[in-house]
C-alpha cells in the first residue's frame, strides 16, 4: 500500500511535503537528493529498509530528525494507527 504525499511548498530553497500513512503503507524505495528534516505530526512506529539493512524506531508528535542528502530507503508505517509527518527538503 502506498503512502499519500501532498506537496505544501516547492520553491528554489525548500520543498515541503506532508506524508500520510495508513497502517502498513510505505513510501516506496527512494533516494533523497537534498538534505532534509522530518517532523512528526502524530506518534509513529516506523520501519525503514535501506541498502545497509532495516531499522525500527518510534517517534512522538513534534519529534524530528535531520539527514544528509543521499539516504536511500523505503519508509513503512509499522504500527496499527495512521501516521503523518512533514518532510522539509533543503535545496540550498
């Protein structure tokens, strides 16, 4: 099942995307072309699968993390509740 994405802003400096995941939904395998920040709107149980294996983690509403460009993974909602987060890609 595919996660739903809604582009909220896209300009020369940033791209802001809201992601919504039903239980079991995934982004699909992808590579990040920009540095980015993810801010969780809801609590989440996440499973991420990348070239180096798989990690699982939990996030609370308002928690965030930063990653450098080049990350490759598939992000999956591993919980029983819907998950929403906002991804902010830094183009400069």
